C-alpha cells in the first residue's frame, strides 16, 4: 500500500493513515518543509517528496506522477487523494 497526497489537506490524512499501516507516502512539492520532512522520517514514515509541483487539476501531470510512484512501488495498491 502506497499513499499519494496532492494538497495540504490530503497530506495530513495520508500521513495519519500511513503511520498506522507502515506504508510509504509520496507528497506534492512544497506541502511539507524540510523540518516536517525530517520529523516524519525520524518517526519512521517512508516519505518521498516530489522535486516539482504537480498541479492537482492537470490530469496528465497527476498521471505522470502516478506512473513514477508505480515504478518505485510495482504491484502495490496506490491510494491517492481525490481532488
């Protein structure tokens, strides 16, 4: 199971879900600052932040991000924030 958050609202929910499931979380660029990323990682959350902004309203950008996540986590269920 892998979680993908596109907005600030979604990242809070995804991180809470991931903590209880020991699941990786991918987040859109800029949703968490460096201190938050470090804190969550120090708590054991496998957290990846994209190096670029993914426009949640741009279906092709979102699909490209999903494909990137699937390359890193093949055959896993991907839970993505619905925007």
